[in-house]
């Protein structure tokens, strides 16, 4: 018996050791994050008890934000580690990660089995039932309570889907019982896919736990210091201008359910396989060494998120062909040369033709040709300049630069974009961790466009967008219109996870993981900062974002704003007639049916508590939706939208581009903010 005990002990120890190895990279990376931050971050923090408690809270929240997986008992067990995690990090230990990972996997599998029972019969939307604030903010005590909570969450999701499908309709119980079955399956399937994706993505639960661990450590220092596994780093680079890894298919929602291939990119892995075609419907995906994931009724965005899990692992894709047969193909992503029409995140321009011709340019992100900086021909500033030259050939009398929803990107591109509109000079100031303040300048004399200029911003305009808007306002070069911007005025650098690296050598070293660190604070020329406050427009207009708190100042670990001395070497242009333009905008908004409805909507939302118990009864939900809904903006009456001559020629040869172009034109025609902007430009 003693020998048996020793044998079992040894086997158990070997098993634990093998599991521990699954988490060792994450333990090492977590330690390196703290060392990299201490070396480069503008405001590092000690790895102490406060760090430990915040790490514990953030990891649990990121793994179970809806509080449906863990139980209250699990939290009691995990809570004993709350003030020990700093030691786990500094000593590169895996004890907590192994415990957390084993518990998490067990709970995922349990909830997966519960989901099958939840939707066995229709929900009853005629009974008085609520999903309460207390229930939302707490973990269930045991399995029965967990099942009840999941049931109410799915019922809530189904109710919202029904309201969206049948807005304002009086539906009887019999109709609801039938109609809800489709949505029941859809919602439950989404939860099951989320669980399956965690269990069956490359690296499985250990990687999911490890990434959450390292991400939570990084987040403690500020919202923009981020841990990047290799694939996330590559995808981040692609958003800023580097060539992306792709399978090589574009997708769209299927007519009934699920996702189909809409287009294959020539030269891509999908194209070269010879086994995939336009119209093929995705049935399952399977990462090498993992179980298949059913995606037959997934949404395009949901499928896209799963496909983004890895750029380097093999993926087997099973599709249903037009003739009903199925086919499976195994692919690995490759860097595919972008086609000319791949401009979803690139610059778009149009002509607004009314009593005067006004140019319009949309810039959704600040991307940079950082791989070929000596050429400097593929960044967004250069692309905007090319669009301006096309518009100038159409004799525009004003220009609207749309930076709404532009979350930023390359600060150098932002400086160069500002330089398009000013005749040289300082545009922004950067304060690094150590050393003197550095001034970002437009070093090129002259402008590409010197006519009337209006910049549109909103609460999602951040970082580089705020830099451009703030500089153009400081120079009196543009009228800033919209709502206050996000309030991020910090700069980041991406480093390989290597404590020996220096800023000058970051591009010389490769790594399996990376970290984006906040290394500097940004200031406007006058010494003020957009941090927290954002850039306040000259002409403020109400926006939907006012109904929710979603700014840098609301982030738990955001860096506090400071000020520095103003730069004394810039010369502003003559002031714009801001007061008269503000009055004109107010008169337009006050007589606009849409803006009146928007103000009423914001007022109702503003009166609502942060959380209210949610009724799971059909009638109250229907009435609430009717009370807070508002109509779509009407079509513009002061202008029509056309393409420039160059773009018209390009559209003739490409049906896909033409469809996207028509969609965007129609969107702009119903944009109330654009119509106000056009009318303001007529007076500038």
C-alpha cells in the first residue's frame, strides 16, 4: 500500500509538472512585463500588494465578465491568493495559473452542458421576471443558481433580438413562442461557440489564461500599455500599415444564417488552394490538434474574431458548396500583397455639390509606411494629400476632414498631416520619461491646401486625431465641429519582450511576444493637454456618445493630466469667425427634427440610473424601446454627393468597389452632422 501511495504521488507530481510547463511562458512573460515597464514606462508603479489585488480583480473580470462561469465557492478559493500574486509574478511561479486554469476549464465545460438544457422549451415572456442588478454583479452560489442566471441572460438576449426584429409590434404569446425559437438557438449557439473557441483555439485554456494574466499586469500601469502575443502584435502592426497575414477571403452574412465567402483574393492561400469558391458557406473550423468549432450559424464578425486567433497555425475549414456537398481545406495565413481596392481602412474622398463645391475626406485611422520610412509614400498623410489634389482639380471652395471614430495611430503621420494645411512650424510637444521636451514640427514650407477647412470629431476621435484637431485649432487653421474628443494624449512604443533591448534597437530583435508601453505624454503648442479633457470643438453638437461614459478619464488606470510651458515659436493665422458660426449651427440644430429627437433621447438616457433591474416581460421592453427610439436623419437637401473624375474611372471597372462606394455615399447623404458642416463652410 505504501508503494502504491508513493507511485501515485510521483505520477501526480509528474502530471502537475507537465501542466505547470503549459503556463511557464506566461509566468516568465508576466515577470518581464514588470521589468520592461520599470525601464521604459513614463510612470511605473511598484509590484506590491496594490498591484496584486488589482491583478487578481482584472484577471477574474477578463475571464468571466458576465459572472456565469465561476461560482461564489470558486471565488472564495481563489481569493486566498489575492495578496500573493505579486510574489507569483516576481518569482515567475505558476501555482495560481495552474489552479485558475484547471478551475476555468472545468467551469467552461459545465456551462457548455447547461446551455443545452436552457433552451429545451420556449421562454414565457408574459410572467413578471427580472434580471437584477444584484444578480448581474455577483457570482452564482451553486450549479442550480448558475443555470437560472444563464437562463435569464439568454432570455434577455432573446427578448432584445425579438424587439429589434419586431419593433413596436403587439405580439401574442403563441407568436412569441414560435418566433423566439430561432433566437434561442442563435444566442445559445453564440455562447457555445465562445466556449468552444477558448477550449479549441491554438494553445487552448493555458494560452487564454496566460494572455489574460499578462494583459492584466500590463493594464495596471495605464489603459494603453498592452501585452501582445505574436499574432496580436502582427495584427496591430497591420492596422498601422504593415502587410497583414491573411487566409485570403472576404466574407458576408448568408441569406439564411451563417457566413459565406464573398470574394477570394488572387494569390492568397485560399485562392491557391483551388478548393474554395465564392458562395461557399462555412460549416466548421478546426485548428491543428484541436476539436472542430461549429460556425454554421455564426455572424461574420464572430467568425472573424475566431480566425484572428493565430497567424501561423494550420486551420482546417469545412464549407458547404452550392450543390450541397461539403469540402474541407487546410490553410495557413500568408502575407498577401494588398490589392488596389483593399481600401476599407484607407482614405475616401467625395464632392459635395450644392451652391458651392466642397471636398470631403474621411480618414478612419492614422496608418504609416513604417517599413519603408525612407520612401514615405504609403502613409495616410501622403494619401490625404493625393486626395486633396484630386479634389482641387474639381475646383472645391472648402474642405471637410472627417476624423470621427478615428482612434489614432502614427504620431509622425499626424504631424505630417497637420503640415499639409500650415506653412511650417511646431505642431505638438512630446514629454518622454527622461530628457527635455521634444517638439514635433512641420518642417516643409508651404501647404497643399490653404482654403477654408473644417474638421469633424466625436468622442471616439483619439490620440493622433486629437493631435491634428488641437494643432489646427491652435493655429486658427480649421473650424473644429462635433463633440469633445476621447481625451488620450499619450504616446506608445512597441517593444519585444526582452529586457536588454533599447528604443534604438527594437526593430532589430524578434520575439514570441511583445509589449506596447506608454513612453511619453503629448501636449499642444500652448502647453495644455488633451488628456482627459479631449479637444473641445469650436462648434459643439450633441452626439450619441453623451449617453454613455466612454472616455479616457473614465479608465481606472488612466494617467492624470499635467501641463507644460507653451511653445513660443509658432505664429497663428487670423482668428476664424467662430461666434457667428456657433450661432448658425445652433439655429440649424434647434430647427432640425433629428437633432430635437436626439436631444430628447439623450435626456431620457441621462435620467436613467447606471443600472436598473431589467424586465424580462415583452410589454415593458417594447414600451421602453418606443420611449427612447429616435428617427433616422433625413436626406441632405443642400448638396448631392459625387465622386471625383479619377475615382469615377476606377469604379467603372470594379463592381465590388462600386457597391461599397454607393453604400458610403448613401450613408453620408443621411449624415446630419455633414449637412451642418457643409452649411458652415459656405460661410467661412
